[in-house]
């Protein structure tokens, strides 16, 4: 009898409906793997992020390059600018002779004058300086005070502050003239190669280069985008005499890091035409004696420099900075 038989079609339909419902509800696992889809989606997100980051980096660097593009004054007779060399030298009788021989006899073109600020020296530094024809000034000790005293009697349009154990290239006067043609530049400096008669401190010399950038980024990131950098004394800093006077020179109350402090104030003061001054590290080398770090070595000396720079950046007082400096370095003069 066909009416009494059951061919199972109703059960099959019910099973199909249930299976479809489980698929729609997400409760049915047919063995497929969705992990590949999720991985692809995550990969695409990372690619988008990377492309966006690279594009943002390119735009920032492009804007910085346009902001730092040099501006030259028309009709400026830059070849006629005079350069004065100011050397702070307290009890530097052992080192000052070699530097003076270099700056008075080997520069081409020559500086208009050399001023040696001896502070309260008690050795023969002043006598040696006079022997080489340098102008000698004395007064309060401290690099900042000594360089201020030297700058006051210097005759040049431009000032080069040179440590007593740092040797500049023979064409340093011409290099300074060419860089300060750019009306945006307020301070320039050189790559400092630290060496002794038997060894060159490559790691520390490289650190001197990169700290010009990372110290600026850490301390004032937005100013960095507008040309702010931090230079240090052994990089042979130079500037216009009028810009130096406009900020009152070095802060004589600061026992160390007076060079970094000057960079901050001169950047924000700017120039006559630009509200923010640019600070430039040139691709030229000066050599600096490694006598103070010879006992420390590359690694420890680099750590000392990082420690002192960070202490200054985070507001450690002048007295504690001086104590830290004296604890880290022995007097080799």
C-alpha cells in the first residue's frame, strides 16, 4: 500500500533544514579554516600602517628640508667677513702651544685675531699665548665666563669657540664664512674626532655625532622639527658676534653644559629675519684630545656623556652637575 509506506523523505528534509539553520547560526563546523582569512586581513592592516608611516615620514622630512633650505642675502660680501678665534684655557700650558701653532701659522685664510681667555690660570698659559701673538684676557674662571671675556675683546664678525685641546682644519675660516652666509643659521659646529697619540676613539666620536640629534629630539622634539640641534664645546662651535651678543653670551653661572644652553637660547632667539635659528653640524672634522677619557675607555666614557647630558636635560642643579662632572673626570691639566 503506497499510503502506508515511509520513504524517509520527510526526515531528510528535516535534517537539511536543521543543517542550514546551524550554518546560519554559526554552530555548524564543516571543517573549514577561517584563520587564513583573519591572517590575511591582519597582514593587509599592517601593510596599510607601514605605507602610512612611510608616507608620513617622507612628508615630515620633506617639510624639514624645505624649512632648512638656506637663504642667502643678496650682495653680501661674505669673503670679507672677519673670523675671531676664542680659546678658553685655564692652566693649559701643556696643550695650548700645539693649538696656537695651528691657528696662528697654518690657517688659510687666517683668522683676524686669536683671543686666549686664561681665567685665573696659575701656570704659563698666558705667557705661551703671548709668545704666539694671541690677545690674552683674564678674569673669572669657568668656560662660560672665559669665553664671554674673550668674545668681548674679539674683533671679528664671526666667533669660533675652540677648546685648548681641539685642532681645527686649515680652511676653518672659509668654512665658517660659507656656512654663515645662510641667514637662517645661528650656530654651526664640526664632527669631533677624539684621539690620543696611540688610539682613536671611534665609538665615542660616533656618539658625539648622533647625540647632536637625539639630545635635541628628547629635550625639545617640536623645536627639532624647526632646526634645533644641540652642539657641544669640543665640536668647535661658531656663530655671528651680533647673534651671540643678542642673547647675552654664555650663561656664566652654569659650570658645565653651557654650550647646550647657548644652543637653546640662540635657537629661540633666532636671527634678525627668522624667528627660529637653525643649528648645523657640518660634515667636516676637528680633532680633540682624548686625554680625559683615556682612563675610562670608549664604553664608560660614552655612558658618562649620556649621564651628564640626561642630568642637564632633566633639570639637575648646577652644583650637582659640577660634582657629577668632577666625579667622572680626573683633572689632566
